């Protein structure tokens, strides 16, 4: 399993979305290393990590994350999960609540089923399964930058295209299945650690209304909306994203 790590201090574990890997956290690895031990993994089925077997579930990814944290010597951590990574962070909390200090849920979902409904979840899954078999150049052209950013320039578009072009078709399909099948609505009401909801106001894949619904369910959850940021808000507006994460993790008390 591949990962990137830098800095020292309280562990800050970064969980990427589907079609991405640890490279999507470049600005966080650079910008937060003075305050935290920043760790960004390549989830099984992404980046330089190997593909999981067919039938791999969100619970399997969460168990794998627990084993990964054991391997890098992290007992408990601040978790930052974006998009699919935010769903994984929720599942990890469900299974291993004592290992989570704080949760940052960014541009994510209570699963596609939980946040968008059965029909939208079905349509998204069908699209992912169908397009995962396209030639890589055609696939990238359909997803970058329109699905991820508000108004990306050439440099940011090229950076994301380089990441997405290395996606794992099998891992992508399994991640899409886990998103389509999940509904964590009941879990959100049970979270007992500090939660930051961090959203781009121009997120087209997970609109801010979803964040507000999260806020109505999570007791004491703090919502920060980043202006002019899209779905991958950490790359779109990294300085604003980093400031919100830093402030939240440094000022909120844990039990």
C-alpha cells in the first residue's frame, strides 16, 4: 500500500475521493506539515496501491485503513475525508470511534443513496460502470475539469488530469458501488467527536444543500463554505481549505 507522509505533530490522515490518489493532497502535504504529521494514503484500488478483490466493500476499506494506521504507528488521528473519502471516514468512525479525534467531512455524501436518493444513485453508478471502460484520454476529457472544479485554470486542470489518467478501473467501479449502496444518515446523528463540514459553494456533485442537511444531523457540527470552490475544494482553493482544517483541529477540544 502506497502513501505520502510529511511533518510532525498530531496525526492528520487524508482520505481522497474516487478517481484520485494521494497526489490530490499535494497542497495539504505542503501546507499543513508545520502543524501536523500529515499522512495521505493511496486507498486500495487507487494510485500506487494494488486493486482489492471483487466484492470489496466500504467496511473492508475501513478495516484496511485501520491496519494501515497500525502499520504507520498511528493509534488515533484527525481524519479528513473528501467525497468518497468522506464516506470512508464515516464508516471508519462507525467501526473504530475511539481512533478518531476529529472528523473533517469535505464535499461528501451520506452515500449517494443517503444524500441523493435511489434513482440518482442508480444513474451515477451506471455512468461510472459504463465510462470506466473508456479509453483513458476520453475518460479524462469527460471528468476533468468539469466534475471537480468551479473554474479551473490550465495548470490545475493539467494536475488533475495527470491524477485521473492513472485511475484504476476496477477500484473506481468498486468505490462507485460503495457510494451507490450507502446511506449513513442514521450514523451522522450518532457522531460524538467534533465535526467540521467543509464545502465548496460551487460543488456540482455534492451541492451545499447536502452539507446543510449534514449540519442538521450532526450534533455541534461546524459548517464552513469556501467561496468559488468546486467538488475537490482542497485543490481548487487550497489556502482556504488548509486554514479551515488547521483552525478546526487546533481549537476544538476532544473528549
